[in-house]
């Protein structure tokens, strides 16, 4: 095997150290036209042509180029950093590789059996020496993702379906998680092997979730690498303020609007709550702010051993508009009402 350890093949072809295979082929074709033995059979020309040929052969062979890059230090820093992040076992493999490569460089025998073995160990493979393989044994589990989900109190109590946009990390589609492409750092993931991916998923929110509850969606967290487990997605329930509904612990609070006539005469109101058809009786002569408690109609605790109540607060409300007949009746009512409900207003302590 020819020793070319101290030759800069990139310089020979006039390309940068991170040149793509395409760039290398292009540069090679240009130079071949200039130095081909058909052009001149001078000794200088022929040795230059041989050099170009050799540079081309090494740099267009992915495996040879990788070894060449490593041995010439073009790769060394980035790979060292990479390996320092990994397990001690990998660090040992790297240290062993460096030792052997330094020895080989002294002996001017860079593709000796021992250095080839060290390289194979470094990349964990013999058959297919692509860079992805050096990561193969580092199993990384995907992390869990926590995401807030805003629900109305009614949705929280009754359950609902939600489309959730999640941003999780997964293997880079450009380099397939290998971090390098043609011997250069992958531009899409910047050599991390991972990118952020957006995904829309449908989530069923169970009924009876409370503020701060966590809903677990299995395997929708960050993706695992090299056979590692995918993380889970946790939706953290945030219950929005709502004019009618609120919760307090396991109790469901409801502000119930009633008309003045309903408040005076009493009425029966139907509500759908957690698959229960509830009939709520508003007794005659109910004032605004009066509370009605329906025991056991609230939320359940996790172990279902405790149930909260539904607490209704009556609020007398006027409709948006009144008919002429209604106005006439209110006018009559106004004239005949003689009870002063504000008599205590300045005397209440
Ligand atoms: Zn990539």
C-alpha cells in the first residue's frame, strides 16, 4: 500500500476539506484534462497525474476518505468530542484508535492491519464502514414531553377529543441520524443527527379531569435513537376561566342564570353533565347568589373513592330584549310593588 499520509489530497485537487463528492469529481475532471499523459509525457506531468489519480481514488471512496480524514486530523476534533459524550467504552475505543494511528504514522504504514482493525472498532463494523455504525451501540431513550392543554371546565368535566400539535425530536431525515454526509457534517441537523419534527395527534380527554391533571399519551414523546424507547407525551390540564363553569377541588361550580320570573315562581332546569341528565329545581322566591348543592354530582378522585358536589349559584339575569307586553307587565309590577328591599342598606354592619 502506498504511503500517502503526509500528502494533502484536498490541496492536490484544489478543493476544501468539506467538499462534496460532486465537487471532488468536478475538480478531478478539470485536472485530468490538463495533466493527462496524452497532453504531455514529461516526468513532472506524469507524476502530477498519478497524484491526482490517487487523490481522486481515496477521496471518492467513502470509507477510504473517512480513514484519510481521521488520520490527517480533519476529523479528529469533532470525533473526539462526539466520543467524549458517549460511554467510557467508546472513549477507550477512541483512545486505542488514536494510539494506533500515531504509531502507524511513525511507521509510515497507515493502512496496516492494526490500524484497520482500530478503525473498524471505532465504527463498530467490518462489512459496512459507514459512519452511522459508530453510533449503533449507543442506545438513547427518547425524553418525555410535557405540554399544557387548555380546556373549558365543561370539557374537563365531560371529556372531549382534542387535536394536539406536538414538536418532538426524531432522527434527521437528511442524514438518517448518521450526523455526517459524504464525510461532512450534515447541514440539516448540524451534526446532531436529530431534528425537531411537528406532528398532529388526536387525543381523547377523559371526563372528569381536574386543573393540573396529567394525561399520558404513550410513545408520543421524543423518539428514541438506535433502538432506544420513545418517550411519552404528558398533557397537563389547564382549565380556562368560564362565565358559567368552574371547579374547586372535586366540586363543580356553576353560575346559573335565571329570569326574574323564574326566580319568583321557581322552575326546573335540565343540564347535561358527565353523561348525567340532571334536573335542577330552582325553588320559588330564589334570590341571586343563592346556592344549591347537588351532592355527589361533582368530579371523582383518582381512586374513585370520593366524589365532589355540583354547586349551583343562582344569578338573576334579564333577557337581551323584552316584548311590549312584558314591558307593560313590568310597568304594572313597578307601580304596585311597595316592599322596600333597600331599607337596611345604610344600617348593615
Ligand atoms: Zn442530519
